[in-house]
């Protein structure tokens, strides 16, 4: 074994490390708010998530105290409803997702041999959105006006009529804010995994953890927008009275249930996949052999990612949907058992063929297995429609879902925590305290929730604040409550262990568990630039096959070991083969993420207190700040002080036509497209299913104007693709003028859409039809404006010399937006004008 | 573009389930619309045109997926590049799974009426 | 867990079968995992052998096991749901009862033939035993869910929509029922008293309520007080129109009180019906069921409330 300690550092290499530290290091004091480094921001995510976990756990203890005895008066029903709503919300949105994202943000570049994620400023922006959204949501609990309609916020219960206070607004606005953070992390994780792997790491050679995170990130990108749309519509209904979910106005409350669970079910797998990723990472290490059936696992991940989108209706089995439709979802829900079982048996055969060691992280993995398998089996039972009808919304479901979520997420997370602690702190955790806390949590958990299955079968409903002693549920509830408190004692011990280990843990060796992945090749505690030189990796197990990598990397023997230019750089590689494509130049610390997320927080708060002019103003400020942020890109002197390269190195990314910006734009459009499809789904759903839907005899929209606006858009996109094609041939004659022209076409399109809206004289407060039309038109209007502004800015950037035949990337990015707008605009035209006109006013 | 359509490209990993998803959305959406526009008489139980249409769509989608699965196996055998062989085989597995999933999900049309 | 109808007992057996199977599967998987840690000796294997062992486990446990189990589940268990469909019966129409969910009480309607008015009652559901009954469900405000645990599954009540669930009580008896979808502050206190009667008793019970109501005299103080304070929200069949003070605008409806004296509980199952219970409820309902939609009666003196309570207790068909 060769270690970093054995590295021989020439003065030259020492200078290199010092230079790296200067360029990559974090500033102190107030400027720490500008930090964009993934290691720092990832840790911030995880620590914040842990704090919210404790808050959510505290709420759970309040619930168990209330339910410990029959007819208990510990809390009033109003407070109890707030407490269980916030428990679910905090655990799902403020703990589970962010802490896993934090782990991915921290770990992915290190495992892939990169120096940072591909959009570092977006990482920081995501964190601030999460922090502010979380604080806003949590403040409602302190102000005693927390949402009280359950974490699923079924309307009409959450509507203005039945929940008049600001509680629901806190939920809708706060959660949307937090989801922005999840989306931004999702987008950049996808692009980072595909495009910043180190040289030679082909897609099928990357660690399984990266596959899991890739699937999770893609699922976030596709799965979160339906809820964002739902939240926007519900908030519009609450604030202005647009009747999207109100039957009398032509809406339908079941639409909310669809949009919510369209997000809500994939969410469960978004939480489970990283957990399974941790298991798949740890088991080979502690079995001392490569995982068997890598391909099987990849297939299982992909199947899970897809099938989990086909299950959402199994949360709605009792809503009165036709049984045949339910049967489809029931069958699809059972199908998930197959990829799950594949993974469990791949893990088993890896252990079977290896020589497993029982260590503290492994103990948590075994705990995971026991709990998760039980949760999975009750899950298959629940997929059966008739059985589901019986136990739906009882404590049986509460028990099932805690088995799946705690088993599938918390236990692997704890395993990962103990496994990677030495990587973060350079010290080993205490075996004894760790075992104690494991057994307390494991036993406490099972005592609480195993009994709860039975309580549910006896007929105890969810979300009741008390029960009558005559029901005979007293003893089971008491046992559950005692178990809950044992579990919290375990959590307290766990925190103590981790806190102590930073002070007293013994120093960890370079690779304490004998792991195979690159994060263990780094110095401990980690350097902000991860690797001083980037290695070529062509195996799935770099540290097993080349144990001297830690030393050679540290000695600067590999690629990109140059810091004279003062740029933050990492490699951009081919998504498939891992061949080097370009040198990605990463932006440095910046205030823009903080400022723009602050502006968004102001928008959020002023919507809460219903001061709409402040909200509008702040939204405008946020847009300006975001555009100003985008200005500091590419060849801007602030981000690219020096554009020279060693001749041997691949070109800087903005000199190519396929840099990470192009990929980021495409993946963002996946999210955007999912939002748009949800909107179309809402339109068609209300049209066909809502009981009181009113379709006017003829469309209120002016067809000539719509076609004219579409023509402006089409012409603009055509010119833009011509310009890009010329750029590909290194020809930038007339680029600036062309960009201005397209910008003007975009402005024209926006103006025409504006006139269409104004002329239509819609009555969005009275009819869901008009309200949905308005939202759809505003959606295309915003996109038209964005397309126009970006083109005008491109014109300016050509003038400044940031965009040219030598630096052709940005127009390609803008072209992606225009193509997207083109597809959206014309499909929407068909959906809201052509189809109603052809099919007539009958509903 | 031709490269993407080759059965050994990793994009094929998601091909089978994409077809499955489209089929799934089509039968679920089609069923909802059909029940809203022209619900059949409950007396006919499961002997309706809707069940027949869904059943045929199921068989069609399954046949297509089986065919693709077989083609992916053949493509994986033909190529000599390890990476392509790998992705071809994994894709074939997922195509096969999708075919099974199609049959499994579509099967209830033989014992349930469509709109109740 | 004590089924009293065909749908519930189906699910009862499905549950025990699934439980048994699950426990076996779980124990085998746990045992295999733990065994891997116990072994000391490991034979040297070639990659080919390893591949074979892996395939054996993954194909057997990861593919075959779940496929067989879910196919079995789908083929044998899923069709049990058919019994709860409102399919036409060979012996003609099933008895139909309409249930409307309110925050936080139940409105029960027995539809009348042709022009006949519905029989309306609240918080007590009487149904015939030994035959399937179709419950037609909807809601007046938020989403509720109708659930008689011992008879079978639940069904949500969605405003603006009607859905039908078919249930059957094998024997006459009394069952608890409850709202199963979280519906606001008093979700907990939304209980329903269900009685299954022999067909003849059921017909008699219904006939009693079908007969046109006798007009109520407008002399008594209690009647006048009821008209002033209560009648804007609560209907009593035969109550003199002239006495109803609807000066106060209410956008909610309270339960129909025509046969309140015959009901076994008050406040949707919060309080058992005894002598004086209504008066007690009228004075303390916001403590007994905090947050319920009936405004507090602090402005009305106790004597009047007791009068009203005593009068209401006489309201029986």
C-alpha cells in the first residue's frame, strides 16, 4: 500500500498545492457566503438536513406522546393537525431529499475524479433556496400558523374556504422554494455525472453509486415539476379565486391528487435510490470483492426509475377511479418487487462469494435489510386493490411507509455516515457508542412500528388526535410510544458519538475500509480542489487495481496539474466513452447566488403577507440578478482571466460547441417539459373529467394573432439555427446583428401573445377553462420573453467579444431554448385552439 | 442519429421502458377518455370494445418489445466492442422486462369491466 | 379484524395468506444474509463458477421469486375486488342508500320513489342485512372517506362526484364506521353508527320515516326558541315555516333533526344519547368536540337550551 504520507514533494509540487489552495480555497468571514465549492456546500446541505431531521423527530415525539394514552389532552386537535402535517413535510422535503442531495453533491465529483460539480454557483444557489424555504416553512410552526391539511395538502381542505389562515400558503410557497433547490441540484448532478468523469471512465465503468445518483437526479428533474405546477395553481386559487380545483367553477379536486402523487410516488424512489446506492457501494467493500452482476443492478435501477412513475394512482385507490384503471396501477406497483428483489439477491450473492466483515457500517446495512424487506413485503400487499381498500389511511400504512422510508433511506444513510466519516474528518468513529446507538434505534424502531401494523388492522385510522379506550387500542399505542422514545435515545447517542469523534476519534489511515473508489485517494480532511492532478481511470475499482494512485495523484503526476493561469478547471469527458473532450473552466466564488435567492425569498414572503406589488418588484429584481449572474460566463474577464492553454490539453469548454452549458440547458428543458406536460395533462384532464367544465362554443383566442406570433417564433428559430450552422463552420459574419434581429422577433412574439390575452377578455375567476387558458398563455409568454432577452444579450456579448467564431458555445445554448419554445408553442396551439375548435364546445 | 438507433447504444437502456410508458399512458388515458365520452352499459361486464382495444394494444406492445429484445441480443452477439456488447445485453434484459410488464399490467382486462 | 360481510372476510383470508408467505420469505432472506457472515472457509472459485452462482441467486431469488408471487397475487387475489363493483344483480336492483359527508358529520338519504321526498337522517345508518347494498357517496365540502371496517373497504367521498360502493352485512348487527380521509380539525370525531336489520325490520323502520310528518304546533317556548336560534341551519320536518328566523346568513347546513330523539349518539358519535344529553351538548359542544361548525351558544341562557334539548328528545317518528 502506498500512501499520501510516502509522497515525495518536490518544491515544484509544493508550489502547485499552494497555488491550488489559493485558487480553490474558501474565503473566511462574511465572504464565506460566496463559497461555491461542492465539498463545503455539500456539507452545509447535510448539516442543515440533519438539523431539520431533529426538528422532525421532535414533532414525531409530540405525536407519540399525544397517542400514548386514550383520550389524551396533551395537544388540541388544531395543534395536533399542525404537528403531523409538519412532521411529514419536514421529513420528506427538508430532511430526506436535501440530505441525500448534499451527500451526492459532496461525493459525486470525488468518486468521479473531478474537482467540482459542473455549475458551482448553481450548487450554492440551490443551498440558499433550500435554507430560506426551510426557514420560511419552519417559521410557520413558531408563529402557530402552520399548515394543517396533511403533507399531501388535499384540496378543498387546503383551499381558501376550508383553510382560511396562511398555513397552506406557507406550505405551497415554502415547498416550491425548496423544490427549486432540488431541481437545480438534480440538473447539475445529471450533467456532472455524464460530462465530468475523469479521463477514461466510460459510462459502464463508473461506480454504481453514480448510476443510482444519475437515476435519482433524473427522477427529480422529471418528478418535481408536477408538484410545482400543482402548487402554483393551488396558490393562484387561494390568492385570486381561479377555480382550478373547485367543482363549481369547472375544476376538480382530484386533479390536485393526481398532480401531487405524480410527484409523490416517484419521490419515495428518489429517496430510496441513493440509499440503495450506499448499500451497493458498501457491500463490495466489506465483502472484499467487486459486486457481482453490475449489469443487473444497472438494469434494476433503470426499471425502478421508470416504473415508479407508473404507480402514482396507488395512493388514490379509494378515490372512486374505475377498477380496471386501478388494476393497471396495482399490477405496476407489484412489478417494482422485481427490480428490488434483483438488487437484494445481487447483494446477497456478492456477500456469498466474498468474505464479509461485520463492521459498524455493515451493521447498519444488515439493519437496513431487515427493515426494508419487511416494508417491501407489506408494500406488495398494499398494491393489491381490495386489501388496500381495507387498510388505506390506517396505521397499517403508517407502519408500512416508515418501514420503507426509514429502512430504505435512514439506515443506509447511517451506514454511509459511519463509512464516510473518516473521509470527512480524518478520524475513526467509536465502535462501542456506535453499536449502542444502532441497537437502540433498531429495536426502538421495530417496537414502534411492528406493533403499529396490528393497530392499523384493528381499524385505527391515520391522523386521529385521540381514540376511545373502548376500541381496545391502548396497549398497542403505548408500546409504540415507548418504542419511539427508545429510538430517540438512540438518535441522541448517535449525535453524541459523532460530536465526540471529531475530538477524540483516533486518526484514520488513508483507506481505512480498503475501499475501491476514488474519494479515498484524497488527502484527509479533503482539500477543496479534491485532486491536485486528475488520473486516467479505466477500471471500476481504481484503488484496488492501482493502490499507488493516492500517492501519484498527490505528487501531481496526472493531468491538469497546472495552476499558473489562476483558473478553476476540471475535465470534460465524453458522456459514453469517457474520452477527453474539453477542459471545463469553472466559475469561482460569487455573491450572485446569495443575492438572487434572497430576492426570491422576498418574493415568497411578500406573497405570504399578500403585498403583491412588493412581490412583483422583487421578482423583477430576481430576474435582473439572475441575468446579471449569467452575464459573468464564458469568456467574461471576471471568470476567465486568461484563456491560454497548454498545447497538450483539450480546449476550454467555451471554445467548443458542446460544452456543459448546452447539456445543462437540455436537462433543464427536461424539467421544464415535465412542467409543461403536467399543464397539458391538467387541461385535458379538466376538459374530459371535471364534472362542471364549461367549454365555450368558439375559442375566445384570436387565431390570426396566434398564428402570427407563432410565425415570428418560427422565423426567429430558423434564423438562429442558420447562425449556429455558420458558427459551426467558424463563420461569425453578421452574428451580432442576427442576434438582435432574433431578439426583436422574440419581442414581437411576446407582444402578440400579450394582445391575444388582452383581446380574449378571459374571466379566470369564474371559469376553470379561462383560468387554465390564462396560465398556459402566460407560460408561453414568459418563454417568449426569455428567448428574446437572451438573444438581445447575445447581441451585446458579440459586441463585447465574448461570443465569436472562436467562442461559439453560447448561441448553441440559446438555440436549445428556441427549439423548446417552438415545440411548446405549436403543440399548445393545437391543444388550446385547434382541438377545441374541431371538437366543438361540448364537454 | 443512426448511432443512437443502434441497439448497442446506451440510449437503448431506456428504450424498452419508454415504449412501456407510452403504452401505459395511452391505455390509461384512453380508458379515462373512453369512459368519459362513451361509457358502455355495465350489463356487458368485461365484454366491451374498450377491453378489446386495450387487450389488443397490450398484445401489440408486447410483441414489439419481445422483437426488440431479441434484436438487441443479436446485436450484442454481432459486435466485438466490449462496451457495445455490454449495453446490448443489458438493454435486451430491460426490453424483456418491459414485455413482461406490459402483459402483466394489461392482464386485468380479461376480468374487469372498464368503467366501474 | 372481525369480518362481518363477504368483502371483509375475503380480505381477511387474503391477508393471512399474504402474511404467512411474507414471513417465510423474509426469514429465509435474513437467514441467507446472516449465514454469509458466519462462514469461515471459502473455496477458490473460477470467475465462471462465480458467474454461475450469481446467476443462480439472482435468477432464482431476484426474478423467479417475485414474478411467481406477484402473478399468484394478481391471478388469485385481485379478482376479489369484483365483488365490490355495483354490477347488475341477477335478482334485480340492490338497495341504494346515499351518504353525504359534511365537516364533521354524515347525512344519510334513503331516496324516495318518483315524487316522494327522500328520507333524511344523520349520523346513523340503518341498512338491510343479508343482501348487497349500494352506497352512493358524495361530499358537501372537503374530501371524506366512508369506511365500515367490519364490512369491507373504504371509498372516498369527493365533492362534485358520486361514486358507488357495494357492501353487505351477513347478519344483523351494530357496526362502527368512520371517516378515513383526513378532513380537518374534527376528523377524529366523525363517526357513524351503522345498524344492519333484518329486511322486515328495515322496511318497517323506513316506512315509519316515509309517512308524512305531522305539523308541529307553534305554541311551545321550545319550538319558538328553536325557530329563533337553530332552524336556519337545522331542518325538522313539519316545523312551522313562520317561526324560522333566517336573518342570520349561514353558508353551512347542520344535520336534519327530524328523528334525533331516536338516534343512539350525538355529535357524530362524540356523545351517547341519554336523557338530558342534548341539552348538555348544546351547552358544551365546543368543549366536547372542539372546532365543530356549530357556533357556541354562550349568548343563549341555559334554561332555553335545556328547553330546546328536552323538546328535541321527543322528536321520534
